C-alpha cells in the first residue's frame, strides 16, 4: 500500500486545482544514480489499465506493477524546511541511499 500524508495530499490537491485537471499522482522507480534506483513522480490525468490504484486523503496514487515491490509500504510526505521544500519518500524497503539523496538501493 502507498499512502500520502495530509500535507502531501493538500499540496497535490492545490496543484491539481490550479492545473485544472488530474486525478492524483503516478509513482514509480527507474534505474538511475549511484545507488541504483530513483523515484519517478508525476501528476496523473488518467489511470492506465495495468495501474495499481490506491486512494489516500481523497487522491488516487497510481503505481505500475513493476515498481510496486520497491515502493510497497511507502508514505509520501511534503515538507518545508527553511528554503527547501518538496516531496519526501518514507520507504521502508530502502537499504541504502546515496549521499545526495537522489537514488536508493532496495
């Protein structure tokens, strides 16, 4: 299961409203970076037939079946710390991450 915190859901809802379309977020992983994998995050306008769909705080979270084993149990948060703000993946499957935080290993 994939969940959003209230802060993440609020941020996504505001962005979708401003954008004028969308049903939620599409999450996935790709091979990249020094640790092997990186997160993919984009706004979703429609669900694909193969998507696994979760709902969290009224938003859909869509995952492709190949990414699910790497993301299962992840909570997506939206944080603001000083001048830095953005999405934070709280992924229980991560065994190691690179120093810059751009990639991870499962």
